[in-house]
């Protein structure tokens, strides 16, 4: 079976989730987030785009309600026994939320205190309305599994390390492919190909690539161009291994760097180091943002920086690889040992039309931040 962890690992996760459920005074949790499904039992599918729910009871039982196309997916990729996989009938007028209510009745929890995950792409607003109509007394428990997922086990950290190695491979491929006249499509193909050749997966969102004016964007957009002899190329990407991510970000300069770009690069390197120094178990995430802002503002780039400088990494699904929360001003959430974060130092100077971005993923250790990338942080010219 294509399970990425052993039975003992899943047993530990399921036990922890059951205890958290009991501590919250809930009789059941309705999980709609694909990350929760993957974490607790290995279930791996993009079928979350449809109505799909994994039920955890306070007795520790797991039951999946899904569509027929995902039945074999659950049998192959999860720890669920066949009799815990339930199919809702798909036809005109089908009411999967009502089928879920019937399943909860069969499990003896329909009249209990039931939590559910609302903060996920796995529950659309339309399906959420149907769910609340069928089960009007639901309690939002979106944080229950998410909080458990933040601190990684030794086995999960190994997956992040593999993902980081794939991210490094992708950067190597980009550097080899980038130069005057290079086609953006070839660069993307080389980067994504390096991940696949290394045994990796599709990342949780598209690789971000933009050159020329597009280098000032930090989102994917459609369209390809050839690089000029004097150009800039911003890349944001992530290797993904067993769904675990370790994102990176770079702005490559084609030709001779502008003096302002060198100044931006120097500030980005200093800010990245300051953020790493601010990562300590027990400290609030807001400290990291403050370190980032303090350095950029001192260098005169207050108007060019963003309002966040990174976020959590994990085993995540589309549409984005962001595993919340983010490093933003005033975030009180305390950092913990064995968390993994992506730090991105982003400068976009719209007046000058210049970008400079630098970022990689780090592991929180008892003594601070450990860089997961083998690459340095120096300016890359092609």
C-alpha cells in the first residue's frame, strides 16, 4: 500500500486526535480538510473538491463518506478498513449532507456535540450551507487537527528534508536553464522535471515565475516570454515529497545587476538572517515579522516590503501550499520545536521596476532555526 508512514505513526496521530476531541468536549469531528485526512490515516485524493467527509468519534473510530470514484483511492491510500468507507449515492437531487447525518446516526453521535472544519477548501460555501441545514448545531473546530499538525514528528521532518532537497534540485535546474534568450517555459519544465525525477509530487500551487515587469509579481500568471539580455527573473517554488513542502524563493539577474538590486539583495540577506535569529521555541511569530521589517526599514525599503514574511510548511493540498499561520505584525502564536517554516524576504520596487526576493525553509530546533536548503543566499546572476 502507498502509505508513507508505518502503523505506529498513524496510531499515535489518531490517539492524539481522539484525546483532543475528548478534551474539547466533542462527540465527533467532521473533517473536510484534505490535510486532516492525509495526516490522520494517509487518505490521499483530490476528491475533496466534491462533498467528502472523514468522521472521527470520541471512541477513536474513523469513517469516510465519499463518492464512488474515491472508494478504491481510500482502500489503497488509507488505513481505513473497507467497512469504514461509505459511499453516498450520486444522482440528480442527491443530498450527501443528509447521508452524512444518517451515518452519524448509525454511529450513535447524531445527537451529540459535533465539531466540523470550516476553514478549508475542502468545504465549499454551497456544501457548507447544505451541511448546516442537515446538522444545524455544529461547532466550528477547524483548529483541532490543524494544531496537532503544526509540530512535526521525526518521520515528517524526514519528508520535509526530502522536499527541501528537491527544491534545491529545482533551483539547480533553473540556474542551468536561465540566460539571455531563455524561454520561461523551458525554465519551468526544468524545475518541475527535477522534482519529478527526484520522486517528488506536484506542489500545492503552481510554481511562480515572472520576468521583466512580471518579476514584481508573487503569483502565478499565464503567458510565457523569452528573457532579454538584461532582465530579472523571480521564482517561487517548492519541492514536494509525500505532500510535504519546503518552499524557496529567488530573484535571478540576467546580465549586469543594477546597483539598487545589489542593495536590495544585501538587505534581503540581512533580513533573512535576522528572521532566522528571531526563531526560537517559545517566542511569538510576530517577533520574526518585526525582525524582517526592522532591517528593510533601516535600509530604506519600507515601501517595497510586504506585510508578511513567511508561513508554515506541511503536507498540504491545492489551491496553495501555505500551511497557516503566517509571520505578520503582532502574531502572538508561539513557535515550537519541530515546526517547519518558509521565510521569504520580498522587495518589489514599483517605481524602479526592480524586484529582489530571497527565501528558503527552516526547521525550528531547540536552539533556533536550521536551514533546510543546501544553497547559499548570495545573488545569482546568469
